[in-house]
C-alpha cells in the first residue's frame, strides 16, 4: 500500500516545480525577482497570444463554412442526390446557405473592422 505522506510530498514538490517554471518564464531579465513591469509584459503577451488563437479559430470556422457551402453545392449537382430529394430539402438548404454565409460575412466584416483600428 502506498504511503499517503509520500504521495502528498510528491504532489507538493510537483506543484512547487511547476510554480518555479512559471515564475522563470515571467522573469525576463533572469535576476530572480519578478517586477511589476515583468508581470505587466507577461500579461500583455498572454493577451496577444489569446487574441491570436481566437483569430485563428475564427479563420478556421470561416473556411469550414465556405468549404461546406462549396461541397454541398457540388454534391447537389451529382447524380448521387435525386432531384425529388433536393426539392424536398430546398427550404432547409436555403437556411443552411444563409447561416454559412453569415459566418463567413461576420468573419470578413470583423477582420476588416479590426484592420482599421
């Protein structure tokens, strides 16, 4: 049976090690002290990284939406989908295209707006 005291000690050691690694990352000038300027710059860098990740995710969503519209359009013109089925799904497909175009338009509009800032 494992010793609970050893397990707790290992957890504490691991937490301290992770904290030291995080503090080393924030200590830009490597003097051992983390100044308020270093904290501020670390926060700014984190915000920039998060904005970049968000932008990448939005870009991927727009590309997926555009690709889905193109692929569904191509699929509808193949002989795999019979004409009566296309007629039956016409209203649903209209909503699909409007929703996908909205995603693409929102991405392009926000990108243009942010570019002007």
